[in-house]
C-alpha cells in the first residue's frame, strides 16, 4: 500500500532540506508542487500550457489543473511505494482531492508534519539570504556568509538579493502562507493526522525529530 506524507511549513522553514533527508530515510519520492509546475510548463504538456496561461497573467492556477498534474505525477513508477508531498495540498479542497488520488492508487495520507518557525526567525533567515548572479549560489548573512562581502566564493560574481527575499515581500508571503495553512492545519488536525515540530532548532535536530515521529505513525 502506498504511503503518502504531507510536509507543511512556511518559506524559510527548511522544508527542502528536511524533505531530502526524509525521502532518503523512508524510501519515498519527494514530490514538490513547484517542480511539477516547472516540468509541465517546460515540456509544454497540455496541463503545463494551461497553467502557464494563468501564471503569465498573474492569476492563480485553478485547483483542477494543479490536481491533474499531481495525479499524473503520483501515478508514475517511482511513486509506487508512496511519496512525500511538499507544496500540495494548500487548501482543504486540495486535501480532499489528495485523499481521492491516494485511494485511487490504493493508499492513503498517513501523516502530516508541520514545521513551525517563529515569524521573526523566518524573516531573519530570508532577508539575510543573498544569491550570486552567475550560477545562483546561495549565502546566508548569519549562518553562511561569503568570505568577501557581496562577492561569491565560487565564481567571484556579484551577490544580490532576490525580490522574494526582500523584507516587504517576505512579510507578504508569510501573511498568505498563514492564511492558507491555518485552515489546512485545522483540517488535518480534525482528522488526527497532523503533528508539529519546532523548526527553529538546528536542521539535524529537526530531521531526527521528524523521522522519529513519522516512523511511530507509519509503524
């Protein structure tokens, strides 16, 4: 029976790092909604072309398009044992759709892990992030600074701050995330699936906690 895990967490909470660790440890495939969108748009699939038509005019991609992409991706052979989902579902309606997809594939969502980090810590992490113009190497002012301020250690190119990492944008992203996720967290809590972990600790400690608690639920 395929096992599906949903990973929740705002921007800057280390979801990508933890997803990579957990999928290796649990033998599951990491399914990122962002990656699926990019793949479909790049390959000009029917769903990708449709999604791009909404994105290009600044509109939200309708649920049915997003759900169709997720359904297709989860049906591939590398997801036969299940998957860890990152970025989907985002709403209770998408969560219900995910339950339907899982049932179609003979499995179910067994756990929802919510990585919680205080808002000010997320702001500190993201606004301290700088990216090199040449190849996209990422630095963090407090935890991983460059040897020379404003210069990439690897290729010597200029470091700049992406729009997504500027204070005003970060604050906006957090408002949107909290509005979406508060409802989704309630949805999964009511189903007895959600648990929370303190994501403000070192990544290794967060990973150990997540893995131990997931193994308890998957046993």
